[in-house]
C-alpha cells in the first residue's frame, strides 16, 4: 500500500545531514511506513487507517467540551516533535541513574519490564508463572509470537483511533509496549512492575499496554513513568487497554513522575465483565501538562470498578483528568475518587461522567472530586457529570474546592510543628486517603515519598 | 396500579391552560425574520433612532452566531423560526383598567385568575398577550412613593435616561444567540424601578400569554432596585396546545444596588409545543441579596439558567429550581453564580422529577475569580426518576481561582424507594397517598418557598392537586 507521495517523504527524511540510524524523524506518514515494515498486514492496515484518522481529525480546541481547559494549540506543536530514537539500541548496562533509583525503591514483583524511549529493553517473569501460561512480553515480540491475541484486542473497539486525535496518533505510531496475559484461574500474588523512561528532549514517545485477564484470574500491574526535566516540549503518549473477563480481578496503577517539559497524554480503557473487579489508580505528580482520558466500562452483571486518582501540582503544572464510567449491564457498581492539591500557579481540571445506559438497572455509581488550593494563583475546575437513563439506580456525585482545614492546622501548630511542617502533614493526609483505598506493595510508600519530595521544594 | 398512573394521579400532567381564543390581533408581521421585519417592529413602537440601530446590530449578531450544539435538541428550531410570527399586536394601546381590555383577552386572564389575585394579593400587575403588554397597573400607594412599574416600551418613552443607563448592559446583544435574537425583535415585558429604601410588602406579577399559533414571544424586562429597596416579582406563562411549535425567548436584566433585596419567581407552564430559551441575569452589589425561584413545569424544551453576578462585597445570590419533565419534555435548567467580590456567598438548590420519556438536566456554573476572597458557594441537586424510560443529567461547572474559596457541589439521583412506600403503606396509607407524599416531600424544601397564596396556577398544580390525591 505504499503510495508515491509517502515514499518521497520517507526518502527526503533519510536525506537529512546526519544519515545515522537514530536520526530523529518528524511525525509523518513516512514514520508510519517505517513502523509497518515487516509487520503483518492487519497491523499495517490498522496503522494506516489510524494515520488517516489522525490527519482528518482537527486539533482539539478549547471550544469543545472535552478540551475546554487544555489549549493544545498553545501547549504542543506536533511539527516540532521528532520520533524518539530506538531505545533498544542502548546497552543494558548504561541505564539512566533516575531509572535505576526508581527501580531500587521497588518491592518484590512477579515480573518486570523496562521501557526506554518507547522500546522494551528488559523483561523478566517468575518462571513458575511462565509455566502456568502467563505471558509478559514486549508488543514488538508479541506481534510475531502472539499475533492472534493482539489482532483480537489491540486498538479495536476498546480504544479505536476514532476516539480522538491523540488516540489516532498513538495507534499509528506506537513503537512498542507491554503485553500481559493471564490464563484462566491463575492468580499472581505479587504485582508486575513496569518502569518507563524517556531520555530525549523534544522527542515523541508512543507506547501501548494490553492486559488480558482470563476468567477467574487475578493480577496487579504497577507502572511508573519517569524522565529528566527537558527544555523542549516532549510528548509521552500511551494507550492502555485492560480486559477483565468473568470473575477476574485486576488492579492497574500508574505513577507519573515525568520531568518538566513533558506533555503526558494517556488514554486508558477498562472492560469489566461479569463479576469481575477492575480497579485503577492514577497518580499524577510530574510533567508540565498531564492529560488523562480514562473510560471504565461495566459490561456484565456483578462487575465493579474503582477509579482512584491523585494529583499534586506546583509551579506551572497543568492537569486535565477526564474520566467516564459507563454502566452498560444491570447490577454493576463503580466508585470514583480523585483528589488533588495545587500550589503556586498550578491548574487542574477534572471532568467526570457517569453514564447509566438504558436497562442498566440497580446500578450503584459514585463520583467524588476534591481539590485543595494552597496558593492565591492556582486554579481548579471541576465538572462532575451524570447522565442517567435507568430509574432503579443509586447515583451521586460530589465536588469540593477548598483550603487547608484551619482546625487541623491549628491542632498541629499547637503540638509544636512549624506552619510549613503542619501544612505538609495536612496535604499528605488529604491525598493519602486515595492510596489507602488501593494498598499495593510499595505504592503507598513510593508515592508518599514523591509527594514529600515535592513538598520540600515548596 | 402501575406507578405511571399513580403519578398521573398527582395531576401534574393535566394541562388546564390549553384553551384557544379567537385571534384578535390588530397587526402582525409576516412569518419569518429579516431586516424589514425588525424595522417594522421598531416603527410600530415609535422608538428613538438608537434603539432601531441597536436592534439592527443585534440582528447581525444573531445571524452570525451558530445554533448551540449543547443543551437540548435544537435541530428543528431553524425551520420553526422561518414559519413563526415574530410580532403580533393584539390591541391598539395598553390599558390601565381591565374594563378597557377587549373581552376575549380579558376573559382569558379572568380564567387564569389574574384580576382576582390582583385585588387581593398583589401590589401591581402586568399582563402580556402575544407581543404587547395589554394591561399594566400599580397600586396608588406605591406609585406615590416613586415606584415605576410599566411596560418596557413606556419605560423607554417616559424614563429614557434611566432606561438607557442600564438597558443591555447586563445582557449585551452578543451574550448568546437567543439574547441577540431578543435584542433584535424584543416586544413587551416590564420596566420596574424601586426607589431608595422603598420596600414592597406584596408582590408584583407579570403574566405572559401566547394565543396565536406559530407565535414568537420576545419579552424584555429591566428591573432596577435602588439602595435598600425590596420587592418580589412573579412571572407566569401559559399558551394553548397546538400541533405546530411556538417560541419564547425572553431577556431579563436586573440591577441590585447596595443593601437591596429582590426575589424573582417564575412559574413556567407553557404548553408542550413551546421552545422556551431565556436569558436571565442579575448584577448584585454590596450586601444586596438576589433570589431566583425558578419553577419549570411546561414547554417542549426549556433552556434557562438564571444567574447572579456577585460584584459587591458581601453580596448574596440564591437560586432555587424545580423542574418537572413529562413525556416528550426536556427541562435543561439550573443556574449560574459568579463570585467577583470578596465575602460573597451563594447557593443553588435544584430538584427535578422525570417521568415517562421526560428528561431533566441540571446545568450550572459556579465561578470564583481571583480576589473574591472568602467566597462560599454550595450547590445541591437532587433528581427523582419515575420510570425506566425517564432520564436525568447533571452538568455542573466549578471554576475556582485562588485558595480562599470554599465550594461544594453534591447531587443525588434516586427513585421512589420500595422501603419508603412499604413503610407508609404499613401505616395505613394507600399506594397513591404514599407516592404523592413522597413526591411532595421531595420538592417541599423549594415548594414551601413559593408564594402559594397568589401564584394561582402553581398553587393548583403542585399543592392542591397533591393534597387532593392524598386526602
């Protein structure tokens, strides 16, 4: 399917001064062509289709409801971004210090993956689990080894390119990612841990994660996103698709501690089937701009999802969390809690939607967003929405924006703490409530430490 | 008995105001809208040149603005607007005595109970029929104290300076597409001025009636409360039921000066073929209090979000909203509070009931600007769903700058609980009685604020009908 125009573009990119392997190339049809080389036809067709959707989709505008609070035209220039050089070409021994430090803090795991600049550079998995049929591998390898699994799920109606401009771009240009497959009734006691690192300022990194938990299985997946601070706008784009089949239990945690300069865009979709439990926790601490689109679908009776999130911003950080809870089957439940603290000139937007579809009777759905404002110049926007088309439901939502609890502060001051110490404790207590709802090995400690570090800087 | 019928037993669905009078207009424009029609309306009103220019400019803005894509379904509105009459003049002049009002029109208002209520309970009455105020009166007691309560046209004629100082300053023509439309073709509405320190002890009422089929009503109201003044204004509206759609788009501007207090009560009971798209806004100065009490029971689609701009320190805004959406109806209502000055407070309470294929949506904004220190706002929305085909939505916008604000929003959605019903029935109530008691209890926090003694039709609709079904 190579068309002449794209071939010309691709060759002109190669003619740039330094014709080395890792010459950064711009985000264009040529990049799609290169990624499709040697790929099965279903995949190159999906990439091509996604690219055409990307080209046909206008840049998100603040005139649209979904992007009301994040002005992409001001915050990101696609033309300035370059595809990141292949991270797999670096040697294993030369891992960046920041990445190693983060991994050293990790507690025990059933398996690890390390992703550098969009390429999986390391995978290990408990051999006992491997024997039971658990698959943990890079998507690049999975394309050849588990093609049928990817073809069934990856970038299908779970997260189609039509969902938005960024989703289309990711579907066209993803370079690598992680596949986790858990066979029926296999239960992992320890989490799978993934650490993702970006090393090039001005680059664009596109990764995907696919987790399939078969009936009766149990798994937790914890990933961490890291980088240095960058001078040039850098794009970290990720797409996460999680399927919990009947009775499966899945926990997904993402701790985002990217450096300043990064525009972190991620789309997450969770599908919870009959009697399954599928929970997510998103911790947003880093990056200059964070945009999360999370959609949780409750597809079978008895399915339940918790959606947890916390964010803490300072300086000019900008957070935009967009969530939706779709109750499609009757007798399902979901509970969302997103809490955030904002200091300096930080801004946040939370836009949540509970949709109870016609016929989804006996739905229990809740949604809470709480914001703590610590400075005169910060800004919080909260849009907790409900759309209910069934009558036998219990739904409620709440949103608050407030300041530090003066009574709590006074109590701590009276116990001899300095104002700064007291404020830090109150903030930690406020955000800590979220993590207490999903206590996973090492996550609470790690996030608490990261928040403390941020509070110290203030 | 199925729950559906039980709720019908409450009487909320019976439309008693769908009767039609014979057409009595003395003039009307041809259907549709263009510059000539705007000029014609202006000519009939014998207006100053600046008003004609204002209208023509607004028409251009209206034409340039796209149809909103949010809120209700407006996809058929464009076609409707091509066919409706934008101006229908029912009689030659406005009267000060009911005896001078033509019999057909007078009978209509008598059937609605207006003259009777006027004698007993009101400080003044304005009645609009089609495009013009046909009757306006104010008790001598108040006119002697300098209160002005007149049609908007007479306000412009007799008090040009006061009028021009405030007109379109609170809701400029460019505010939204329908405010622009109203600015181009406005006709009828009230002009109210309450002087310093004057406090009206009984309400003023304006009544709006559309009789003509395929009619557009565009009333414009300007209300100014001087320092320390107090008043309560009630607005009611009804229309006959036609198979074609009609259109109502009002603009209500209110200025509250220091220490004044005002309540604006709407009892909207348009027939189910009416598009009702209204812009209502109050600017609230130092220590003044504005209360919107918004009851939306009728219409095909209502999009209305009364708002308070709290611009003076210590200003307070309150919005209480009841919406009832039955088969084929969409009530897209709510409120906006904008905190600009320090120590301002506000609250929004919304209660909605959706029945059959009815849909009620709460849409609201709470905005706190930097510098509005110690702003406090609380929003509560409760929705009651009667059938599995009913729908409810909640779309709140909370936008806060700076750390010294305290804002809360809460919403719940529920159906009439079996345990509630069981408990009441175990105490000897029939299912009908229990249902009606629960619905009444649900809306009671707002319903008790309503001026039941004189809001004749709401009295009938909510209180009496429900009492009847219990007793």
